[in-house]
């Protein structure tokens, strides 16, 4: 997606060789036009996959997931990192370690929201080590549902997440695949870096 790659180049900040900050348009501030295009792109890739629900993780995955759910005309469920007072029992729960935050969270979804009839598209903002995706897959499997695929907005292809998921047989669709963040620059996989403005 050229639109997304240009946004990353022009508005993202390389913090170090492993961390890309995109909080002005994806995971703090949100660019609605970009989210709309991301939703359309994921929907075009999964339009024949009989997706019944999209599953994501709060909070950064919600915006691209919502736009995809609208485009696919299906429901959206997000796993919570913190249990609310109303989430006390009948939960599907898994543990997820965040590399960037260096912490492990239990994530939860009400058992009422996923079931064995569901075919679920998992969407997340980043794929690095694959831990968030594995936690979401675990929730789907606990519900007896099927994973249709995993949609990722930005993949750090130099980290092992894709390999981990592919070895387990999952389909992964990443809209921007980054091969390197070296020397303070974003380089995309199998493509020339886009010239910064």
C-alpha cells in the first residue's frame, strides 16, 4: 500500500533499530482516511473467505479493524487488556508479552462473543515477535472457532513473528513490510526506500 508506506516514511519516527513510532496516525492519533483505505484493502483480500468476525487487541488494533469490519459487513470483537467490573466470568483468556512495553498482559474476551461457528480474521497494528497474534489465535482456538487469516498493518519482517505464524500454518497479510530500521531510516521489504520529503 503506497499510501501507508508514504505515511510511515513522512510521519513515522525511527526510535532505534527495532522500534518505529507511528503514534501520529495509527496508534495514538488516527488518520481516518488512512484507516478507511486499510479497511478496504483488508476487505478486498478477505472478501471470499467467509469471515464472520474480526478479532483484535485493544487499543491500537481497533481503528483498522473497525474499518475492515464495515467493509466486510461483519462483527468486530476486541480483546481487553484489563478486565472491567462487568467482565468477571465466562472469559476466554490468554497471556501476551509486549516487546515495546516490556510487559506481559492477560487478554480476555467474553465467551459470548466468539463461538465454534465463527471464521475469524485477526487484525493488529504491528507484527514483530508474533506474541500478540499468538494470544489472539489462542482465544479463537479456545472458542472452537477457525482463523481465516491474520491481517497486519505494519510488519517488522526482520523480527521472527511471520516465521512463527507461518510455521503454524496461518495466512498472514501485511500491508507494509519493513526489512530494516537501520541508520534511522525505514526500508521496505523487496522495494526501494521511498524518498523522504
